[in-house]
């Protein structure tokens, strides 16, 4: 019974974490922000105009149909052709004004229609004048035509057309002003509200494993250095606990690192009993001195070159090194793991399946500066945003970031352009966008050497069936054929 209960609890926890992650990713989409804004802001605006109509009497309820459709056009496509507050107000006002002028001209020059009827000549003249006016004045707005024709109906019901035109101008100005404020302070600043990487991923844990951990440690330092609260934690893993205690003791005796800590759930002080010298007892002083000198050199290089505080954690690897890395990241309060690429795939897979943001870095020639960075993207989601955020941090002000999308047909090009615009416009600075008809794997093989670093998403948010039919990109590409650093990014 106890085991069943434990399994049920674990399943519920995993289920809750997965659903919470899915909800967060859904909320982080720009499309979600736009539609939620339409659902919440537009009804409030219409309620406000209705309140003013009841209180002042200038606003006619007949203004609302083109007003609502125009408001939807504004909020649904904030960067589109018609997303201009000036054009919105000008178009609706010009439409109402053209309808008024057409009615008066028709009544005076041709004939007046009986009460309750609409003048067909005035209707045609209204559409002609509205089309000509919005073209000449540059205030093209689809809702202007509905506002112009609506004026004919208003004329058949009331005589105060001047008040109707004034109400159209004032009510559209209220909507346009609200839209302008929303676009400036919410939509254009959405990265601060939607994406956690804006203020997160600045405390990075680096397992010092693999053939070239120094390059990964420097990559982590440059990521952390972009934020004021950044820090790097170097994780030294040893096979046996006595060796770990001896290395911690030697590091603390040197006093050259910012902080020396033990592994998770272990005391920070080295366990040296009654002044005993663990180095002599273990008999591996030369290896231990070399290991300590190596980790101190890495920490000093990070603090000197990048100016980021560096801590050192020495822990026993245990039966599951990946679990130990995840536990250490939690205890050290790190929100990102930057791990060197290991030839054993299980190592990378286990870290990517964890609950902490992870970068798997394969160093090509040990470089520690990345000027030209390529970011292939397919969708505008949180992982893609994180990849671009990391690229802009690493390239700094003098580097170049290229965000690319790969399509198989010309019909997919428009969608790719929208995806790239949605991602790039949330960042400041110069970012190149490109769309290629080439296959991604073939493109990386042919042109990967032109870049210093290629950042690829891990596609962990896809379903199991989707990943089975189409494996993630990083599993398909042959890293041995690419003469550039590769970073695999995943968010949790």
C-alpha cells in the first residue's frame, strides 16, 4: 500500500509540474498575450464609451460596430499595416465626415429622400469620397467605410449628424490612446513580463567534466556576466568521498576561491579529524595538487577576465552523476546548468530531462569568445526566445547574431517571417534574420564553419509521438561534421 501511495504521489507531482510548465509556456506566447488583451481590454473600452454615452449624450451607440471591429484590428496585429492610432482615428472620423458631406450634397444638388429611406446616390457617393479621402490623406482604415455608410442610417434616424461625427472622433481617440499605451508599455516590453530569461539564468552551474570544460565555464561566465547578480559555480566531481574531502581541505587552505562548498546534503567544512592530514593518508598528493591547481586556474580566469564571482563545489559523483548535478544546482541556488558535451548520451539526456534550465555545450577548438552566432528557430516559443537571449549575451555589443528559419516551400515563407519578427522585435540591438530553403542539417554541414557558435533547441516540449516521428534536430545532425561550437538549450 505504501509503495502504491508513493507512486501515486510521484505521478501527481510529475503531472502537476508538466501542466504548470505547459501553462507557463502557453502564457509566454505573444499570440496568447494579444488575444488575452483583446478579451480583456476591448470590452472594458466599449463599456467606458457606453458609460460616457449615457452621461454626455454625444456618443451614439451606432458608432460601436466599426469601433469594435477597428479596435480588434489594432490589438490583433500590433505591428501590422493598420496598427496606427493616427490612421485609426483619422479613418473613422474621415468616414463619418464623408458620409455627412455626401448626404448634404445629395440633398441640396439632387433630391432629398423621404423620411425613413436611404438615398442610393448618397450611398455610392459616400463610398467614393471615403475611398478617395483615405487614399489621399494616407489614413487607410477598413472600418472607415462601415462608419461612412453607417452615417446614412444615422441621417434617417436623427438630424444631428455633426454630433455623430464628433462622437466618432472622440470615441475612436479613446480606443487609439489606450492601444498606444498598451503597445508601448506592455506589448513592446513583453519580454520583461513573458520570458523568465530576461531576469533569470544568471547563476550558472558548470560540471567540470569532458575534454574541454574551461570553454564551457567561460561560456557560462559570459552568460552570467550579462546580469548584475550573475555568478558561476564550478562543480568538481570525484569518485570517492575521501578524495573529495581532501580536495575541499586543500582548496580552503589556499583561500584563493570565493567559496568552497561540499556537495548536496553535506557539510561545507572539510571533514578532517583532529588535525589529521588527509593528503598523506590518501597518498595521491600529486594528482590532488594538479586537480586543485586546475580548478583554481579556471576560477581565477573567470573572475579576472569576465568579472563574475566564482564559487567551487567539490562533490562525490555517486551512482547517478546527472542527479548529483541537479541536486547541487538546487542547493547552490543556480537557475541554469551549462554542461560540457559528454560522449555518453545518457549524461546529456538526463540533464535535459531535469527540472532546471540546461545548456549542453560542445566545444570545437576551445574558444572562449563567440562573435558570430547562429540561432535556428522553428516556432516563437520560450525556448527560441531563450536561445536568442543567450546569443545576444554571448555576442555582446561587437558580435553578430543571426536568427534563421528553414522552410521547404514558398508557402511557408510568410509564416517563417512572422515567427522571426515576433522573436527578434523583443530584443534591442542589431539581429540578422534569414530564411533558407535548404535543409537545416545540410545547411549546418555546409555553412556551420562560418559561425563561432550554433545554438539549437532541445525540443523537449514536444510530445513523445512527435519526437518519435521527427527526432529533435540535435539528434539528427552530425556534430563531427560541423566546425563550430554547438549549444543545445532547453527550458523547464
